[in-house]
C-alpha cells in the first residue's frame, strides 16, 4: 500500500502498487478537432497535387476558352479584319455580287475595269484590256493615263478603287504581280487598272487564283488567354 508523501488520513489512503494519475483526463473533443484538422490538411495537399498535375500535363488548356464561351456555347474569336458582323469568312473563291459587303470578292463579270497606260509603250492598254476581258471582266474606258499618273507609276501597275470597290480591287490586283492598290473617293464599284513601267504581262490564271487565295486568307485566330 502506497501513500504519496504529504498525504495523510483515511480519505487519502490509496491501495495498490502504483501512484494514481493526478492530472485531468484528456478531453475527447480535442482529439476530434485534431483529427478533422489533419483530414483538412490532407485534402488541401491532394487538391494542390491534382492542379499541378493538370498544369504539367496540359489538361487545362481549354479552360480559358470555355470561360470565354458565348451563350451559344462557342468560344469567342477575334473577327476577321474587313469582314462585316455575321458574314462568312473569305475562302478565296469569288462571292456572289450584290450581297452588300464591299470587301466580298465579286465575280469578274460584275467588275468594270478602266485600263490606262502610264508608260511610253503604245497599245499596251488595249492588249491588257483584251486579256482581262478574256478572264471575264467588264471593260470600261481604255486609253492613256491621266496627267497626274502618266509616266508616274514605277511598278507593274496601280489599282485604284473607291470604298464600294474594295473587293473588286483585291480581285483585280491578284491578276498581276507587284500591283499597288490605292483608294479614292469614287462612289461606284469601278476599278482603274493603271499600267506601270515594270509591267510585262498578267499572271497566268493558275497563278492569279493562287494570289487571290493568299490575299483573302483569313488571319490566324489569336490564342485564347486567361481573361475575356
């Protein structure tokens, strides 16, 4: 029988062969809180590991595109320069005339071309007009270039059109290598083809078709970023 030193009296008498624990017994609530904290820490570590795995494996590449989706479910894309809202992207093939978009590529028969010779080579405007007519263009005026352009076009040709003839200018410019396209204030869709000093001949029809396809090729869509 053991009695701790300083404890006397029957009320403090202790039986057995070991001293009793005099401290307070641990509360169960502390154990529960410690267990919950450990589970939360493990969950956070696991979530961070999953996110790192997705980043290194590239599984979240489409996240930003999905975040910028329109109500119809399609991701937003930058508009094609020169294209009107809702208009289909240019594919390189001439579009039907009369659709209201001046940048649309028209059929050659709907394009009136005025052919002017700004060089000292006689008969060049007439021969070029005949070649363009064979390709389906409608020929307007044919003759020498006006004074402000005569002998002042050093390149192969200068193609001049107003705002309504933007698509026709692109179509005509594809017929010759190195042509320079400029705009004026005319209100109709006619186009001036001014022959320059470096002009030799039109491109063949295969080369012209390839040049038109390149000129009307849509611009690459920018890569989606994390913000809309």
